C-alpha cells in the first residue's frame, strides 16, 4: 500500500489548534472554537529564533508607521498612550486598520498576540491573522485598560505568508494596540484521515420582520457557481476610471460631473451592446450577471424621478439598465443588479445626525442643514430602489454595497437611518416624503427597503451589505478562498483586472490559469465566484479581459460537471493541495499544483467509508484511471497525469450509490 498523504485534520481538531485567547478576560471571538486542550509546550529558544518571523515595528517604538504602511492601513497613526515603551498604535475614530504582511514557515503552529484597549468600552479593537492558508481567525477586546489578546493558528503546507491586521471596525472613540509578538509553537500536528463531513443546512434567519429566502429560492444560485460582475459608470471615463476616483482625487460633485459629462472625453456608452456582454458571459461558462446600476458617486444608469438624481437618461438619453436587463433575460442568464445606497454627492452623508462631522477628504465641517441633506439622500434611495424593483422585470439577485454612513461602520445608526426591514419607523428622524413612500395595503405602514423587495421581487436574493441579515454573505478581493466548507450561502467577488474595479486603461489581468484556481477554490467550499470586468467609457470590455473569459469557458466545457450543480465535500479542503465537490453518485477531487505527492503520479483520498467505487476518470480527458482501495478505506488513484492542466487536475470517482442519502 502506498504511503498515505499528509492530510489536514478534520475541523474539530483544527479548531483546537487555532483557538483565540484573551488575557485576562475574553470579550469577543470570531471564527474560532474554544481550545479543548492546553496549548502545546513552547519550543526551545533556538527553534523560535530559527522559525519565527519577526514583525517590523511591532512595538511602534520607531515613533511612526514603519512596517505598517501599505494600502490596507487606513486612519491609523502612532500615539504616546503606550502599554510599554513610549509609543503605541492608535486606530480611529471610526473604521480604521493597520496591516503588515510577513513571511512565516509553512506547516507550522504560531501564536500571535497584542496588547489592546479602547477609549470608551463601547467599541473594540480586533487582532486578525489571515492569508496563512486557513480560515481567518480573530479575537477582540473592548476593555479600557490594556489587555493581552492572542490567536493561535496553523499555516498550510504551501503557505509561507501571514497578514496581521489590527482593526477598529466602528465607534467615535479610539482604539489602541501595542507590543505585538509572533511566537513559533512547532510543526503542524500529524495527519488525520477524514470521514465524510456531516451535511449541514443553513439556519434561516429573520431580521426587521423579514425572513431569509427558503432553500428552494436560492438553489439556482448554489447551482450556478460562476457569475459576471460589471463595474461601469461615469467613473469609467475619469482619471483612469477607478470607481473610487471621485473620492480619491477629491473631486467636488460639480467638478466630477463636468469631467464625466465632457462630450469628448467623458462617459458616452456609445458602443454599449448588452447582448454582446451576455454572449461573452455565456462563452465564459457564467450563469448570471450583475451590473452596477449606481456606485458611490451617485450616478444612475437608469431612469430616476427624484429631483436630485443624476442619471444616464438625463445625461445621454438612454436607460442603460433597461437595455441590460432585456438583453440578459433574453440570453437565458439570471439577471442581477448592484446598487450603492451611499452617495458622495451629499455632504450630509458624513453627518447624518447633524451633530458631528465624520472625517472626509473634502474638508466638510458640520452644518445645521446636514441632517436634512442626509434625509434627502435616503429619500432618493427609496425612489430609486422602488424604480429598480418595479420597472425592469424579474430581478433574481441584488448586490447591495455601501450602507455604512460616513464610511464608518455603525450598525445601530445604520438601522435607525435606513429602515431596511419590512417597515419604516413611523417615528424616525429621517422620514421619506410621502411622494416616495409605498404602503402595505393591510397595515398602511410605510414599507422599508426589504418590504419593497418582498413586495416587488419576492424571490430576489439580496446580500448582507444593506444593514439587513441578507441571503448571501460576501467575501471580496484577490486573497485565496481558504478554510472549511461554508454552510451559509456565500459569494466571492474578484476583479479580473489587477487593481481597481472600474476601467483602468492597459491594466494587467489575472491569467486564465489563476481564474481556474480561484473558481475551483470557491466551489470546493460552497462559494460562488463573481468575476468582475471593467468596460471603458464607451462600453467596450478590454480584449485581454475577454480573452481570459473565453479561455475559462473552454476549460469549463470539459470540467463543468465537477463545478455546476455540485456542493462542496464530502471532505474538507486542504489549502493549495486539494478539495472536493460532489453530485449524486460522483465525487470530484480537485488537485492543485502544490499537492505534496504530485511527483508520485498518484492521488490518495480521504476515507470512503463503506461506499463502493465503480470507476475513476480524469474529468479533463475522460480517460479511465486505475485505483486501489487501502485498508483505511482511502482510495489511491494511479497514473494521474498532472501535466494536462497543472493548475487544477480534477478526478471523478463514481460510486455505486449517492454520496449522501437523498
């Protein structure tokens, strides 16, 4: 019998090794289970010296942000409120973070710790470890005295980096951090063979008087796996097209509008053909599309009757969303929309209560009229959401984005302001004018955002980025999907171009091979991939982005059965090495280029229990492969050709019965 590959322990064991600790008091822990055993003994000092990566300026004694300066570090600086020495990190007010990436040893255990405190106790400072090949792990404290917090984690066999984040997610006060340490705790534990993961079903939640959709209404999404995201708007023509350009370049609303509407260099949509976009999505193997109807700059690609609105109908005389929804629906793809409720066109966005101006790049200071200005922003949102939900036929998915106020997370204020549940608060401080109110015919109460959704689009899925629990969780960015199979409905959104979501001329893109791995990493964990393209100001998707999509589609033509209509499992994935999907009586093993036993030309699975194997094939070629069952009910597949498509080799195991009972 061949040597069994080194396999990742099942989730219950990994959790024991990746606990989060607070000394002396635990206030909040995310994404981890309590430790069930005492921590392993600390290795000898020479081992720590050999293997421990060193944080740069972990004590902040340089007196500045040395080591912490990169694009992820925002609203952070050095303070004199130190736990030790003379300096510490101060985060805030509001949403703030500081990040540092460093090299670590693969296949090893570590402990990351910090001393943290807050000004008021009404907020928290969070210590986060991520990008080490396992699920993101975090611990937080809200105490007003310095408290030591720590997380323990195990790096993957193929992971040699760690992203350390200090995070102050919300609050008007400050958070502080000092004396960060990273300790090496030894090699990863011995491998454990997994049995089939017990299937779990999502718990259906309710919030604001509205329940999440039932499984029957989200099945299409779970089956689809792969969608096209399109960021397109007036920003596509301004200063290299980044969708945050109005904010990043501090353009005033008037100056930004002048740039965007310039007939020679501004947004024209002159070559926009939504049928071509739909055909491209289908050729890529995508099953649904999502287009930005309005981004944070407040420009709408549809008709809006609110007097403050700025739209493509007023600007170029075209309802671009009408053209898009008609074409996508005709193509047979599922129709999705994106909508941002926040708008930089309103100074009141940064001061919705009219009392304290949040930090902003435009230098706005608090004014008496800001609260009313914020109410008008909300009113425009209600008019536009009603229009999108009632004028464009069946919409199957809404990607909300940007409900935070003043670019600061404050869940209590967001709930009070937006009224995203079934009804608006009749005693609220920001009442929508009756002209833009829709009422429940039974109760006569003014409908809130989810009340409008359920009235006009009762089967439409929504994500959780509008202060409501949502039907879909969202992960964003180019970090690899890691961790275990998700129970919640999950989607990862990724920009195909490297840098920004809106059009950047001559931008480099991820390769087709990289996208194939992103997609495979997602599906083995029950995550959809929503891949973004960035058309130019005329509506043309850059050729290099089109090429990658078509290559991906040709690959999916061969391996599609291992992707579509599957679910992640029956075993937990191992980052960078393998994962699995299943459907009916078939298991699909996704084996990646860094699989540690790739050179042997074999692949050994986890336990199949009592299931009987009928045959094994290479999905890419359809070729049948030899195999043998081992004493521990694992299966060793032989003569695997890992050179056919090195990024992902997919092997199909056909059983004599379904993987799980129906």
